[in-house]
C-alpha cells in the first residue's frame, strides 16, 4: 500500500482540505498507516498530477484561501484497482522482540523497563480505541459499508492493543519468575496458555 492509496481511501468519505486529511490520518487511518503532514501534502500534489484528485480553491475572508480535494473518476478507478489486488501481510520490525530473542545475553532491568513502558503505551492506545468505539458505535453496530469498515478497523485496533498489553504483562511475570527462581542463570520460565486471568 502506498500513501496515495490511503489518501484516496480517505477521500471516499467526503471532500477534504489537506489539513482535514492530515487530521483524519491523526485520528483514524493513522492508527494503521503512519504519515506526517508534509508527506500528505507532497502526495496530494502527486495525486493531482496523475489526475486522481482535483482541488477546488475556496476564497476565505481574513484567512488564506484553502483547497478542497475530491476524488476524480480516475481516482475512484485507481482506488478500486488497488483494492482488488491481494494485500501484503505486514512485517514486524521491533527491537524489543530482538532483545527478548537475546535474553540470555542482555541485562534484564532495561528489558523490564521497556516492557513496562510498552505496557502503558498499549493500554493507553487500547483505551483510546475503546473511547472512539463507544462514541462512534455506542451499540456496537454499523450502518452501511463505510461505517462497517471503520467499526472493523477500530475493533481490530482495540484487540491488537489488548493482545500486546497482555503479552507485556505475561513477559514481565515470566521475567520476575525467572529472576526469583534462578537469580539470572538464564533459565526462562515458560508461559502457560490460559494461566493468566483475563480482566
């Protein structure tokens, strides 16, 4: 997936300014596809050059004029072609996981600290997803395809964040058990499935 495809997908909802697109990325699609505001503005120019979007200037009094972007028929076709291709499963690049792989050769305290920081980060993101879900979908149902797509994305995000938070808790428990049993000799205590209580 390219940033342009993500922008085209956002513009299916409604026409938007570059600023509104950037805010949409910050509050929705940005959970799954990161882009800073400069990248979005550069990509808007490229999409315009390809004829996938058009910009309409709106004159404002006392403020700079703004451009409102809409999808063109060519842009809708490009989005449909992109969406018809098989997706590529994401690859994971996470330095914490590499450190866990080398657990017998690294100090445990920095790993514990990192896991606690990650735990807090993923709990916060889970709470954010839950807030958005309750606000946008109070009864847990969606109306129409656009709403259904957004509901499914938010549910996946919430589950992912909860799963990673659970993993961090389990890893911290295993590190504590290992430290208590062998005082750092390198024996890792296995985590049994279903042993943790789910809250």
